[in-house]
C-alpha cells in the first residue's frame, strides 16, 4: 500500500522508518575544532559553608564540619584523626 497524492506523486522516502539523514560533505577540521573548543575542563564551583566558612562543593556535606542544609550529618569527634591508625 503506497499512499499517493492527488497529482500521482509517490510519498516522500524520508517518511519510511529506518532511514536517517546523511551529511553531504565532510566537516572541516576548522569547524570541528570550533565545536570542540567548548569541551574544556573547568575548575569546580566552590561555596562557603555557612557554619564554619570552609570552601565546599555545592549540595554536598561539608568535609570540615560535617553539616549539610543546617543539620549535622557526620558526627565529628574532636581530636581523633583517622590517619593515625
């Protein structure tokens, strides 16, 4: 069953499933490099902890005081380092 227009022209082949658009020409090195210029690494954004003022990543527990969103998530023991064991 092929659908036809009133003038008798067949439907467009692009409407068939499984076919994709293919570029007509190669993309130049210059154009490729212009697109890739935005793929650079950036320094992570840091915010200050409202409790202790230490820099921390946003939406994460403060590594210095162990608080998140105004409540203590990790209980810090004073004077005990885990590296001494």
